[in-house]
């Protein structure tokens, strides 16, 4: 049809569309800021939620990297009659004989409680367990002593105790050389341990040597946990042979686990435990989108004469529609960019305050951009259609 | 030679049953300077809408620059307006906070020219209406007469052969109005066809040709081109 009449409207370049859309916003800065704020809050919430949980996950994964995943623990399971099983007293020596095993150590639960003095009733344990520990434990767990010293062959036979970090805290002890009441006699605190993320049970324990436990606390010598480290590649093969090695007669009474699995699960959970907050962000985003649509409808109503003028200047319906869609898109993009920056800043501030590595996944930023464009389009379609339907004569009317 | 505008038996009825035009025949020749006069409500603006292709007639034929408007799509009508028509309204419709230059350049947005060419042509158009020294001024920094001249510059920046004005001096005092009229007269001198709606008998008498409307009908269309409008304007002692 246009070929016949030779009448083809001039095309608006992308730059012109953006400029025309931006011109509408520039005329009303306060309103623009207020209606972009809704989008900004929604996007910022979502970015911060995703960013903070990603940062926490990253922190856990880094910790995992540092701690290694080659530690296995062996504990007694149940007998076929449902009773608590026991590990043979030879278990540690057997484990140490497996070829890929680099280091191994054992702890054994002792029927005793630890107290600051003998006036506190025995039933109050403070959640601290007393355990016999083999001297290789610290090396196997790659732990560290923050005060004093770890057990050696000599102190392992004496009334000497090393406290886990949490145990020391609960007893209110910050230095060594003090006495604690254990199993009806005094023990000297010779060391306090640092944190043990892979063996939190050790953090809550008071540890004495195997000989001392047997001699002074009536310990039967049967270990309750064996810790073992091998090379990374051998973990699975070691895991397969551990039950038979530890208890050749009843391998089914042995439980083998990998403490790093718990951390890994925690890391996975940290990445996913945010649906509620994400939902809140989505609601804010939706409200923001309604705000943008509202602003655009008002904008079209107020600017009927401008629209008529543009039509009289030769704007097609499509070009008017494009102008208001561009305006709506710019408005929500403005909110989206501000929100993404705010969300990233909030993530960084929170992560740095906890010594986490700040992480904002690129897919979250991409998602924010996509959501913004989607909202801008959805909010702009109806007002833009209304604008395009206006009669060109409205510019001429004097009222 | 056929006219640049031809209306044949044009009628227009608004919703509510107002017969704003009741069979209008009008031919505007190229190079005309035409005054449209008549009492309020007689259908002047409605007829200008028809001439300017801003609205379609109920019955009858409107032909602009050789195109039958009824046969054109919205896109084609828009192209026709951007290339052949310029509009000046009683209100100036300038974007506040935007310089005179950019207001005029914005008027060329739909002609398919690039931004630099638009600004160059806008500057030339402002020069033509005597505002070459006011390019960077915002509407709020201009007098009413100057603002209306900016609006005229916007209408003619694309060199449309036909300029339509609906009471262009209606919001101006007589001296500012005379400035605007002088600009229109100058455009007419250089070959643009101009049609002006006016209530001012003096302005009407400056034009070659008057079309008088009453109750949606042309009652009187006579020529009196014994004297040129510029001479008249000069004679009016501005
Ligand atoms: N959009 C509209 N809807 C309904 N009636 C209208 C509309 N526009 C104009 N009219 C009516 O059509 C008639 C002609 O109107 P028009 O605006 O053409 O008159 P006019 O000659 O321009 O008057 P004025 O000198 O006051 O501007 C009037 O009776 C008016 O009330
Ligand atoms: Mg009118």
C-alpha cells in the first residue's frame, strides 16, 4: 500500500527511541525516583538474599577445601539384637595397618564428668564429655593447641587433661595449670584446643591419655570413634575395607562416615534456604511493577496534548507506543540498576562483616536484568496502547 | 492544476449528534494565503482537522497533496503529515525545560533524518522566524510571542508545503501577534501555502482569500488579492 502511495513514515533509530523515552522521565524526576524505588527495593532484596546465601555457601566450600574431605570416622553401630555394639580394643592398630591410611587416632568415651571442683554435683556435666584420646588425634584432625601442649607419651599416663575449645569455654577456663575434678580426683589442665570444624564433638570434650583413662578413670580401653586420613583418591577404597578391618567378626556392627559430608550438606542448604526471603523480594518487585504501571497511566493522561502534537508532527501509532514502552522500560531499568547496586553493596557489607568472601552470582544479576525488562514491558504495554489510541486532534483542543 | 487540498462534500458528525460540518467543498491552491473565519462553534477547527488529516470525515472526500485520505493507513497518514503538513496551535505545546533548538529539532523526529541534521535544520528554522539569537533559551525564558515563533519554526523546519494554524495569535497581545503574523507572511512569500483560522477581522483582511463558515457550511469564500500581505503588514505600522 505504501509502495503505491509512496508514503513511508521515517524510522526512529534506537537512540531516538531512548532519547524520547528519557525525555518523558527527565521532566518529572521526583515521580521517577519514587516509582523506580519500588523496583529497586524488590531487586535489592532478591540480590541481597541470593548474594548473602551464596557468600555463606562460598565460605563453607572454602572451609571444606581447607579442611579436606579425606577424613573418615569409624564408630560402633548396633548388634543384630539392637544393642550398642563395641569396637575391639585392637581396632586402632588394625586401621593403622591399612596401606593408604596416613594417620589414624582413636577416642573412647569415659564414664566420668569434669567439674571445676568437687562441690558441684556429679549430675551437672555442662554437656562436656570425658574421653580417652590417642596421642595421634591432634595430627589426624589437623587441629591446633591454643594454650599449653597436647598429650604426649608421658602426660598420657598422668592425671593430665586437654580441653576442647567449647569445653574450656563452658568451664570458664582460659589458662592451663589449673585443676579440674574428674572421676573422683584432680587432673591438671595442660592444654586447650582450637576449633575443630570437622569434629565438633572434640570441641566439647575433656581429653585424657588412654593409659591414664584406664588406670585412673576405669576406662575399658574400647574406642568409640576412630579418626583416619588417607590420600584423597584412596578415600573410597579405604572406606570399603574399614568395617572388615576394624571388626573382622562382625563388620556389620561398624559405622563409617565422612564428617565433611555434613559440611557439604550445610553448604548445599545455605544455597537453598532462602525461598521465603526470595518470595518477599518477588512481592516487592511486583508491587514496584504496579507502581510503574500506575505512573505510566498517569503520565499518558497528563501528556495527551504532547501525544497529539507528536501525532500531528507525523508520529505513527507504533512510534507513540514505542515511546511509552521505552519510558516504562527505562523507568524500571533505572530501578533495576539501582536495586542491583544496592543488593550487591548489602551483600558485600554483610559478607565482609562476617569475614566471608562476598559473592553475587552473575546469574542473579542476569535474572535481575531480565525481571526488570519483563516488568517494564508488562507495566508499559497497557499505558502505551492507550497513548497510541489517542486521537491526534487532542493537541488542537484548547481545553 | 489541482489544489494542494481538496474537500468535496465533507461532513463530520461528532458523537452526540453535533453536525460540525454539513457538506463542505473547498479547494486550496498551492501558494494560497487563506483565512478561515466564522463564529465560535461554526466548525473551523473541525475543518482544519480534516485538511490536516488529523481526523477523517463522516462522508465526502478529502484529498491532500494528491492523496485520498480515506485510502491511507495510519502509517501513511503519519508520513503524509510529517512531509507535507505543519501545524501551529493556539497553545504553543513546547516542552518545558528544553531549549528552543531542541524543541524545534524534536519536531523533525518523525521525518527520518538523523539528529545532527535535525539540529542544523532547527537552527535554520529558528533563524527564519527571527530567533537565531535565542537557540539555547528555554520556553520559560521566552515571551509568548517568541514561544509561538518557536512553535512556528517547529512546524516549518521540515519545509512542509502546507502550514495550518488554528488561532495562532489567540493567546498573544497585538504586537506579539503581529510578529507571528509577519513570520507567517514571510513563509507565504517564500512559497508555503498557509491557512489560518482567526477571529481577528484585521488579520483576515491581510489574507488573499477568506473562507467564512457558519453552522458547518461555507457561506462566503471571496478573494481580494489586490494587495500583498507583506505590504499590508508593513502598512499596518508595526
Ligand atoms: N470532540 C468533539 N466532540 C463533540 N463535539 C465537538 C467536538 N469538537 C467540536 N465539537 C462541536 O462541533 C462544533 C464545531 O466545533 P469547532 O471546534 O470546529 O468550532 P470552531 O469554529 O473551531 O469554534 P471556536 O471558534 O470556538 O474554536 C461545535 O458545536 C462543537 O461543540
Ligand atoms: Mg476552534
